[in-house]
C-alpha cells in the first residue's frame, strides 16, 4: 500500500495577533492609543468609537498627564493601566483607614474614614475574584470586604484580622501587622471597612483596609503602622495598588439570548470566524476560533493564520498546505508519518505491508453546523471523556452521529488521527463505520453512521422497564462482538488491537446487533508481530492483568476484555 497522508488539526506555532496587537484594534478613524495604553474595540475614545451597549466602554484620554492617561466614565474609577481580552486593570482609589491619637482614641485623618464604597452596577465590569485580595495592615484590627456595596445587612462578606505580636513585623511579608484574604465571589459593588478588635487601640498608630491586585503592594513593616507615616503609607497604597476587573460585552445575558435578540439597538458583537463565550460573571465575550487572529468584535471578524509561512516555525517537516483555520502536513511518496515538526515527522517506508492509508470524506464545518442546528444541546446523544456526540442530518437526509472531540493536548489530537486512520481502513458490519471528518472546527469532528439504540452498557446496567434485551439477543451480541474481534485480529489488511473493549464501547443498531466503536487507543501491527509494548491504557475491570503488569498488549488482551463483557451479558 502507498504512503499515509495524515490530516491533522493542531494549534498553530505562530503567535496569533489578538485584539490588542492586531492591525484593526480600533474602529476605523478612532484613536488607537492613549499614552502607553492601547485601546481595543469595544473600548474606544471619542464619538461612535466604542460599543454603545454599555457606558463603561467609552473612555476619555486626559492629556494633562505626561504621558496621557485613559479614564472610563464609570464613577470612582482611577485611570486604566491595562486592557486585555478579558480584564481591565485600574488604579486603586478605594481604601478604609483608621488611626488612633496619643490616648488610643479613634480618629480619621483623611477623607476615607472607616468605610469606603464602590458601586459599578450597569457597567460591563465585575470585580475579579481570582486576581485580587483583601489586605489589612495594622495592629489588632480587622478588615471586612462586603459585596453588597453597603456595610449593614445580610450580605456576602470576607475579612481577616491583623495582629501584632511581640516580634516586630517583617517588611515584605504579611505575617505580623498584616493579613490577606481571598474573595470567593465576583461582584459589581463592595464596601471596605476597618475596625479595632476592642475599644481603644495602639496610640499613634494607623490601620488600612484595601482591595487590590495580588502582589501589587509591598508591606514596609513596623514603619507602615505609625501615625507619623500616614500620608506616606496612604500615598504608597494609592500609587502601587491596582484593582483587576473582569469585563464582558454585556452582563445579565448569554450567547443564546443575545443571538436571538440581535438588532441594531442591541447588536450581537461576535463577527465571522469567532466563537461566543458564556462567562462565569453572567455575560458574554467573543474570541477568535483557533487558527484565526484579529479583533473578534470588528468587521470583517477574525482572519485565517497562514501557518505555512511561519519560516523556521513552520509546523510541517516537508509539505504544508494552509486551510481555513488550520493546515495540513503531508509527506512525500515513499514516506509516512504525521508530517509535523512537533510530531514524528516523515519516516521512510521500508515495509509497505505495515502501513495504512486514508480514504474518507472531508466535511466542511458549515455542513455539520447545518446538520446539528449549530450543535444545539437538544441534539446531544451523549457526553464522555473523549467528547460530545450529536445527532445530525446531512443535506441528503442521511442521519449521522457527529463526535466533537475534546482535544486538550497533543496526545488526544493523536488519538483522533489514529482513530481516523484505523477506521478508514475497516469495513465490517459489526464495527461502526466512519463516514468522514472535519478539520475546520476548533476541535476535530468525526462523522459516524448513526446507531439508534445506544450502548450495551446502558441496556445491561440501566435497563428500561418497558424493554429488556432477551437471552437470544445477548447471545447474538456476543457472536457479533466475537466476529468483529476475529476480523480485527485476523482478517483486516493489517492486524489491529482494539485495546479498549468494554460494554460502553459496544453500540446496538435498530435490530439490536452489536457495533464495536471507539478506536482512539487502537493500534495496528505488522502481520508477523505478536504483541505491542505500550504505556498501559484501557479501563480497569476490563484490563488484561498480564498487560497491566508487563506492558505487552496481545490479541489475547482483547479476548480477555471480551470475556469480561461476556460475564456482563450472562449475569
């Protein structure tokens, strides 16, 4: 047989340009920078330069500073220090303070006082619960972060107590005279408070409670606690500490809702070649699909990355063909492999009888989106560790099962390629048929024949009261599975070890005949090869004990797993 041409979907090795670094960062004719800060749309400076759906995106560039500083229209915000695809960092202006005079009586030497507030309701911002911390410095005081925006009432609160021992507080640490607490919830408003543990405090001392970016403040030790240094410490906090906010295009909505209500008044902002992301804050953001780059909020949307012109970072060892959102690596005649610089590359074929070829249909993402109503949740047949399976109907009316693989690393991408190679060379009535695949989506997609009656595992372990498989059906299923294994081991063009025989990988068709599925970890071997030495893989309970101990997989290992399925069928 000829050399293998492996089609593979991987992440690009060139660095994609995001909404900050791409050429079309802002709307046409709008100011790109304010001082050192790049302003990406949906943020903007000036008339018709920002997304009108939220007042928080409209920025003002104050040129009285050198360099100029950008401010949002949200009340109380300091100047913006950074904008990323998901977060905005703002200079801190919020702090609660408490000082004691020479008699230990409480005083408030500045405008902050015991409590300070921030309320950013109706803006696109929420306080990041992962990037910030509550910090309290002082002796025998406690600080409170209240997510309500008010201090009294039944609200979500977090606090910590700052104690001073006989040992002098150590600068740079937060062990004595300092404490910190994480905030386990996001919010659009909060109140900060600082109080003494008991009546009266250390004479001529001060305490501070503030919320800000983790690591942005360095505690100065005992000198930060004296009343004489109040102005120095207060200014240090205001100068050093920033707050990180998560931003959404809109809050209190979802991708599904905003798509349905898309209009000129409330437009859906995700452009071509993007995906909509429902966020934990209860809103949505847009992102370029893998293999694309640009600002996902501006027309014409994200554009294809040509990975094949990456110079020394070219992902392929020999031939590279750019495709929309991806690329294809292939090898010259007489060579085989994945063609990837990061993979096995291209290897000269010395024994042509030990290699397989691919001959399947390549579907477009448009075809599969139409078939599944844009991967509607109502079309989901099942979910598992390898991905989600959808029921679909192709344009010619054929019902199919479409598997959206859950690729999170190169190994799982290899499982996808392996399954495509093996199933494209198999033709047996008791093995599920692979109809094709799609490489244009952010994760690989496989198209299989539709098997209507689910898995054997479901019928054995969660039987329906209305229908149960009979003994005759059970014996037929066992015979079908034995025939499939005999074909894989002895009758296919190249012997194949399945390596994951179990009842959940056996599907039942409309006549309750068995169809073996899931060949992601399967392995083809040379005709005269008796075993394969591999990392132990499979499902405990079905795993051959000798394989588990020695790491050598043989056709008898498949037969052992088949025996476990027989026990399930007969008991």
